[in-house]
């Protein structure tokens, strides 16, 4: 059997399993989506968003690219963010990096890999910003791990600067932004950064509105 045929066979078995538990499973799934989470993760095959978080179909809107980047000006990721944040109104946006990330490693090493180098330029900017901290880490692997974390942190800052997040934060208390790193060696998620909507800024704005009215 071809490996791809195995996937199709598995799919049929999965459909049967779902229908045995709930006759209406797919009718419900088809009707609408109302996910609480947007996941922006790496394309790496070892970091399956739903599986490691125990989320079912319908619970998580997902975007994956090499090295989990939120690049200002990237129409693809910005469209996903806009739809998830403004239309679906997800409550949480998660940027999830992972240790042993090939994209981050390639950017750090300055290896030439072809077209992908153009994409990895975006990681190099984070590297330059944190070069002083990284230079102080003598152990190569520890430095690599730390850079994976700093890269996630930078992407959270990029997210906070997007029009979609700023617009939502000006009028509501969603979304929260979470930067996580998946540890392939243990299977655990490591929290690196959390950004909540700025309560004070919103209250001040409301106060200004009240004065202006
Ligand atoms: Co990766």
C-alpha cells in the first residue's frame, strides 16, 4: 500500500469513529466555526497544533509558516490574523515556536538555502536586536534555545502592532497574546511571554470619549 493510501484509509476509519459517537458530528462541524484560539506555529512536522494542545476540529484557527513568523507586510499571515481577530473574534492568539527549529538554526548559522533565505531575513532582524544577550551565552545549544524564545517574543510584539490587534484592543478586552515554545525533548509547552489587552489605555480612551461628548 502507498503511504498516501494509508492516510485515506485512516480517514475513513476516523469518520466512522466520529459518527459512532455522534450521528450529527459532521453536520455540526459544517454549520459554523467559532474557535477561541488562533495558532501561529512553525511548519515543522513535529509540532502538530491540535494534537499537542488537545483541541478538536472547530476549536483552533491555524496558520503555520517556517519559523512561526508574523512578518509586517506578509499578506498571508496578516489576512489570517485579521480574519481570526476581527471576524471570528478569537480570545487568544498563540505564537508557538519550538526548540530545534531548522528555520531559526539556518538564520543563526547564516547558511545559504535558496529562496527560503529571503524569508529568514525576518529572523535575522530579531537576532541583531538581541545580539548582545545571545553573545553572552557560551554554550551553542543554550544560545540556540534562547534565540528560539526571543524569536517568539519578537513575533508577539509584531502581532501587538498589527492594525487588527490594535483595533480590537481599542474597544475590547480581546485577544490575549501568548508566546510559547514547544520542547520536542519533553513534549511540554514553555510559556515565554503573555500580553494582555491594555486596560488602562482603554479606560483613558473611554474617559476621553466621555469628555468629548
Ligand atoms: Co521550526
